[in-house]
């Protein structure tokens, strides 16, 4: 059988010179000036800078900077070594990412395809600046769809008896090969062992506006309560079920006229857009996690 392979469209922007810096530290005077001066002395040109402080009097400070630097690949190690001294002075937690290095994504999915489809469409159009390296599923339903995009599809069935072995296979497939895991309506609970391998790098889409209607059949719960809003929540996965740092949420107004099927249809649309936004912001290095919250620079 012939297979059509889709290629992502190039963004048209040269990112070979661009890097992104994320900073988290206690707030005090001089942080912005010191970081800006440091980058200037390194020969870097700041193209975007965002910052947020929780409380100027003793709170936490968050910063995201994009900058261009000639010969970035060879210059970045020395820049990082020199910046470590600045970071120590301000007790910073910090990281630098090369914008030209596309993050590798593994998507885990079960039988519902709407969230996976949104990611595939955005990836194929070039709106998602990342590489979908593989799709892993506990069902065969999505194989033809995924392989039509030229993406490897791995079927790993999961039962209570085989869950440990299934996870071992998933870790073997993803270890060192992906930077981010997306649970695109993957109807299995990932274990602490799996979460430990990808801290703040597993994004789940929850089919309700957390913390309401946690657990199964959220639309039935919503219908029985006569809700006037339904929503979806994208969050990082932690060991506590559906309680990880929230990245994005959205809602849509409903009325007594919508039945459960209509609520589900409307909910699927919200889920796909909320998840796609969260994934986009992660791969563009726009999220800083602090305690159980996120600061998202958009």
C-alpha cells in the first residue's frame, strides 16, 4: 500500500541565531538591568523581553527573553558558563533554549481522534514549531490516519495485567528520543515512574474546567447539574491525578437546551483548541512552572 508523506511547512524565519532564556528568582532591584547588560556584553541583541513579579516586596520574579547571537551554536556554551555567575548572585533558576532546535513530541492517544487531529493539522501546516516523532496508542484505530502523515505509529495494548510491561515499552520508545509527551485523550493513568522521566514535560487535556467534575463522565455530571458553562483544561501531569500545574483553560456558554451529546460535541472543540495552545506555548518556551502554578508569557 502506498503511503503519502506530509512535510511540515517551514516558518520562513531564520532561527539559527536565536535563543530563549527563562528565569525564576526572588524579586529584587537590578535583575532586568543586569541580564540586559550581560547579553549586551556578550554581543547579543534582545528581540523580546517579558517579565512578571508576584510581589515587588519579597515575591518571586519571572522573566523570558529572546535574543539573537551570531555563531550561537559555538558561542552558547561560554555564554551559559558566564551567566551562571550572574545567576548565582540573584539565586536564579534559569534555562536557555535554542529556538532553532525543534522539540520532539510523542503523542499518546486511545480511541478519540479530535485532539490528535488538531495537533497533526497544526504540525503539517507549520503552525506547531515541533516534530511529532511518534504516536503511541493502546488501540489500533488511529494507525492509518497517523501513518498517512508519515509518522511512526506504535500499538501497545494495556490491560491491568500488562500495564507494567506496556509502560516499559513506552519508556523504551521515548527515552532520549522525545522532549515532550502529550496525552491527547489517552484513557490510561500514567504511573509515577513515567512522570519522573518527564517532569513538567507531560501535558494532559482534561475534559472539564478543573477543578470541577473530576473523574469519569464529566459531561454527564455537568448535564445533571444543569451547568451554564462547559470547558477544558490543559495541565502538566503530576502524581496527583488531574491536579498538576494548569497551562490553559477555556469555556463555552451552554443552556438547558443542550443534551449530553451536544455538550460532548461542543466540549471536543474546546479540548482540541486548549490542548493545541498549551503545546504551542510549551514548545516555544513560554512557560515557567513555580510550585503548582504556571506563568505563561503570551
